[in-house]
């Protein structure tokens, strides 16, 4: 009986650990994946979660959006607009939402949230803008690019999910 209880306890512990590893929750308690932005210029992106890991590259564009795909203690594994994956310390990231224009060439900024509205400006790929709102059931987001504020199609942006609503 004692052997049976010990075996049962070992199996129970194994399944509890296995279940925890496939959970959708993160160490921070926030959902994964989720979008964040770079807090400052010159942020080191490392190959692993710690300063002992080599720097793979340096992000130089404050506000550029990243997608957190994993967490380990104080480190966040992120994916950028080109699909590159690396690790950044959580203090180097911000919850403030920005987007990066990813469609090559000039992209239209519209007066309203539909293609038939007036084009008020154009924005090149690589430019970062602050998300003001992304209405429900709409493929456009209101974005502020320095002094210009207008509507841009989500398909031209990295930093917002296809069906995401931001108020």
C-alpha cells in the first residue's frame, strides 16, 4: 500500500508539472503573446534571458513595437517586425502601444477609417507611430505620426493584431 501511494504521488506530481508547462499564463500574469514597445534608443537584444548571453543586435528606434512571446524571470522573449526573436530585459520595454509601418514604399494616411476617404498624407515603411485607437470591426487604426494624425490600414502595420480593439 505504501509503494502504491508513493507511485501515485510521483505520477500526480509529474502530471501537475506537465500541465503547468503547457499553460497560457506567463510569469508576469499577463497574456501571451502581447504587444509592447521599446522604451528607449539603443536597446540590447540578446540570444538568451540574461546578461551572460551575447548581444545579437541593438534596437535603435524608441517606440518600435515588439511582440512578447515568452517570459523568463525578468526577461522577455520578443519577436520583431522582421520575425527575428531575441531576449530583452523587461525594464527596457513599455506597455505604451506603437506601430511600425511595414508595407514597402509610401503608405496612405486617410482622413477617415475607410479607403474612400481623403488621403491626408503618406508615410514610408519603417516609420513608427503611436496608436490612438483601433475601433471594433474596423480594419483601420487611428495613428499619430509626430504632427500628422490619421487612419492607416492594419495590414500595413506591425504592432496591432488583426481583430484587436484599442480604445
